[in-house]
C-alpha cells in the first residue's frame, strides 16, 4: 500500500513548493526544478523523506513445498 500523505519534513525543507499531478487523474506531487541543482539539498530532502516513511511490514515466509 502506497503512502499518499505528504512528507511534512520535505515540505518544510522546500518552503513554498509547486505541486502538480504527474499525469492526468493523479494526486499532486512536488515539482522540483532549481532545487535539483544543489546536491546537498537533495540529499537532505531524501534523508528527511526516508525518516518519515513508515517501515514496511515483514514479509511472510512462503510455506515450503512438500517433496515427493
């Protein structure tokens, strides 16, 4: 299941940000332009985002098939 909630830290880091849907019918996403030019800023934005994402649930082990 995808996380559809905006990342609060990313929004705070970017300040005023433009949001547009990536395709017709999609929910708006951040539109980055000049922000991508500063590598340190992008790294920090990615770190903020990663910290706020929920951890994934552990995958269930598949039962072993019986050997005949």
